[in-house]
C-alpha cells in the first residue's frame, strides 16, 4: 500500500498555532524576552526538540530492530518535532535576529526549508506502510493488480474511473523514481552538513548564553 496522508503536518500546524496563540496572549509580559523565564524556556524546549529531531530518526534508521517501531512513524515524529522545535525557537528570539544568535536562527530556517524539500523527494518515491521503498517488481505487481481489477466485467463505473486515475498516477510516479532517488541522495549530502553547521552555531550561542547568565564572565 502506498503512503499518502500527512497527519504529522496537521498536528505540527495545530501545535504551532496553539503555541503562537498562547504566546500572543502572553506577549505583553516582560518574561517573553529571550533571556527571561518564558523566552528562555521556549529556547530550551525548542532546542531539545531539535536535538531529538537530529538524533532520533538517524539512530532508528541505523538500527535493524523492528521493536523500535516502524520507520514511517519515526519520520513522522522527526517532521513533527522538526517543525514544532524551530517554531518554539522563533518565539524564543522575540523577533531579534542580530549577531551570532540571529545567524543561528537563519540557519534553523534553512534546515527546516531543506527538510520540506527532502520530504517532497522522499514521498515522491512509492513506499510501503513501513516506509520501505517499493521494488520495481512490487511496483509492477501493483500495476498488474489494478489491471486485473479493471478487466473485471461487472466493475462499477465509479470504481473504474477511480482505478484508472490511480493507475495513471502510479505510473507517473514510477517513471520519476530513478530521478527522485538521485535527487534524494544529492539532498542528503547537502541537508546533513547544513544540520551540522546549524548545531555548531546553536551550541556556540547556548555556550555564550550560559557563560553570561551563570555570571562566569
Ligand atoms: C537553535 C536554537 C536557538 C536559536 C536559533 C536562538 C536564537 C536566539 C536569538 C535570535 C536571540 C536574540 C538575540 C538578541 O537578543 O540579541 C536569542 C537570545 C537568547 N538566547 Fe537563544 N537561541 C537558541 C537556543 C537557546 C537556548 C537552548 C538557550 C538556553 C540555554 C538560549 C538562551 C538565550 C538567551 C539567554 C538569550 C538572551 C541573550 C541576551 O538577552 O543578550 N537560546 N537566542
Ligand atoms: C530541526 C530541524 C531538522 C533537523 C535538525 C533535521 C535533520 C535531519 C537529518 C540529520 C536527517 C538525515 C537522517 C539520516 O539519514 O540519518 C534528516 C532526514 C530527513 N528529514 Fe530532517 N531535519 C529537520 C527538519 C525536517 C523537516 C521540517 C522535515 C519535513 C518537513 C524533514 C524531513 C526529512 C526527511 C524526509 C528526511 C529523509 C529521510 C530519509 O531519507 O530516510 N526534516 N533530517
């Protein structure tokens, strides 16, 4: 079965809207400044979610243990935390993008944008419910199943139309698989270093923030 729905995007949009509404309600409070209690907590929460985004999916991808849950669910969580974490960071900034911290925020935006491009390429390749790429044999089997169903004499017209459209859609996707696979590989080589650069900036910003707030200076 081919994966189509994207509940993680809806959940992320809902969570971000709820956080933004709560923030708008609190916005007049002085504690929303990046170094004050609310702003600071948003920075820490967003940073933890981003760290999980970076590490969780990569670890699962390299683990062969099925009991860790299906890859598809991990990617959904990756995308959810990869949107919600940066959104909390945006609220943490108080819309001040100056200096190193400002460059860090820009790097976060670049990584998230890159994530959306990756998601487009990733979902362009037909996959099983578990998130594994369908092999050419499996794809040919799917097309054969549809053809067999279409060949049935007593097939209702509505279903025939639906299946014909589904077949055309699947065939179009199958044709694009080699190009999408190449683009996804290329995307990986860009996205991963972008993430490393972003975390280098983020850790530097956090180290400076701790240095100053702990009064070590
Ligand atoms: C990727 C993660 C983060 C980004 C992109 C980010 C970005 C920013 C930005 C744009 C500002 C405003 C700069 C200014 O006021 O001049 C700021 C301020 C601040 N951030 Fe972060 N931040 C992140 C994570 C964190 C974390 C995890 C902490 C806590 C340990 C933190 C602590 C602070 C503090 C204390 C300030 C206030 C600095 C001041 O008022 O001079 N940030 N951050
Ligand atoms: C804080 C933000 C994010 C970080 C740090 C991050 C980091 C990463 C890393 C390190 C990988 C490579 C995993 C691996 O192959 O081991 C990856 C893959 C991926 N990410 Fe993100 N990501 C972020 C946000 C997003 C967002 C917002 C989306 C989608 C809207 C997304 C979609 C993807 C996809 C589709 C893959 C490829 C999955 C695969 O080929 O197995 N990411 N991400």
